[in-house]
């Protein structure tokens, strides 16, 4: 496997896989005449590039990582006692720097960038690159550029996204295992989904079941309604579930590998589903399957968006302009993003999630599954039925 387990839940990337990933970036840096690339993360759900390249997941106080053009000459900066290593389990790190830095304080804001400048000067690095310009704290980059004489800055957003988007077989295997972890919760849900309980009670039961099965992070979106249920994030899950309610349950989860999988299905509580809901659920599976069949190497995602809109118009559903599909892996949402402006084309061994929602005046249905793109189209990972589930 590409990772090895440390303790019950933590994993570290194998040296071979670390060299494969970082080697691809080092090759890119040398081709572009760059010395290193800076990354940042502070959220386990959306710090996947940091995890992918450094094997240190984004903590709540934030982690900075600099990937060097030279092998095993990387630097990482994260919360910890003065004089400590931010993460002692990491390999291939020349400068592993811990300090008690908290983003809500101002007095410590230059501790990490000052240490980074010292390291960059020792290395003689001046030609810098950055990934994640929408999330990188401005003070980190600003301090470095002002205090490193002759420094230049380039951006490697598309290039690193492309490297990460195509998965190795071990990554695909982990996504399959995490899909199966979510599947194992499904036989338990009828015991959770009872009249009189709040939506959040059900979501918490699902999270507990996932945790007991090795899950370390989750997002369980869930919403109940008489006819047009739509999943809600946890702070909004305040409605009491009633007999006859339709419930939209959308589960995203990862185990110690830190690779995400997801499944979404419609449920009915203590009743038979209305004919309109059954038909809409059948239609979501049909359009998901059509999109998957079209998702072949070399295809532009805009063509799949057009297919969705044609299907919705032909069937009398409202036009959906949400992100109906995307890449998935170390982040819950990765590129390619399935909207018209996406420039990345599909390629074999990309892993994606396809989750169309269909809404009419009478009903709403939603389905979500992970897929791996192969030469003849995308193959669904989950074996779960795609109809309406009963509780």
C-alpha cells in the first residue's frame, strides 16, 4: 500500500509513494527553473494538497509546507511547543519546525515566515512558487517576499492539480475501501431513522457508527421533508422527523488514509414512497449512469453539464446549476470541477463523484456515488441499490 499505519488511526506515506508524488513536483520545478513550492492547509476536509504532498493533514491552527526541488530537503511549520518538531512522524523533512502559533493572535504571526526565510537563505532559494493562492495566508508570503532579497514568485495551481488528479492503483483501492465503509452503515440507518427524532440525532448516530468502523472524519448532511427533502449541514439539522417524511442522506467519510468517499440516497420513513419520488430517484440513477458512460479520457466536462441540462429539460425538472460532479480523493472536492469553465480534461484513473439532484414541482431526488474513470467510461464503486430506501 502507499501508506503504512502508525497507531490506530494515523498513517504515513511509504517512502516509495512519497518519492513518486514529490518527484513529479521536483521534475516540474526544475523544468520551470523554480527552487520550491509553498503549500498551506488548516482544514482536514479541504487541505488535500498539503496532505497529498507532505503527509500532514491541515490542523485547525494551520500548517505551512515548502516542497523543495532537492530530495529530502523540505520544510514544514506547524503548531507545537517551541523547539519541537511539528510532526515527528514525517520523513524527508530537513526543517521540521514547531511553535505555538494561533491564527487569531497577531503577536506570533511572523514566527513561521521568519523561520522560513532563514531556511530559504541557507538553501540559497529565491525562485519561489505557490499553490493555493485562495487559501494561503497573505502574511506568510508577504513577509517572505519582503525579507528574502531577490525573491520571485510563480503560481503552480493547474500543474499540481493535474499531478494529483490522476490516482495510482493504491489510491483507488483506498477509495474503494472507504466506499465500503459507508456501505456498512446502511443496514443500521433504519434503526436510527425514527419518528420523533431530530435530523441531527440521526446524523450523530451515523457518525458514531462510522467512527467505530475506523472513520476519522466525516460530513453527514441530512434533511427531512414531506415531499422535497434536501440534505442540510449539521447546524441546520433541527427538524423533527415524522412518519411519512422523505429524508435525503448524504455521507462523506474517510479513514486513517485520509482519502474521502461519499454516498447519497433518498429514504422514506414508515411509509411507501410516492410514485413521483420513485420516478425521480430512478431518473437520478439514469442520468448519473449516462454521465458516467460519457466520462471517458479526453472528454471536456462541459459536455457532461450539457447532457445533464438536456435530460432535466426533457423530463420536466428544474435546471441544476450546482456542482453536480467533481474529483474526490484527499479532498472532498477536487478538480476536475464539473462546470463550464473547467479547463482540465478527463483522464484514466481520475476518481470522481457524480451527484445529480432532480427537482420538480412535486418532488426532489438525489443520488451520489464515487467512480473511477477507465478507458470506456467511469465505473461506479458502490454496489448499493439506487432506489428509495425504507426505514
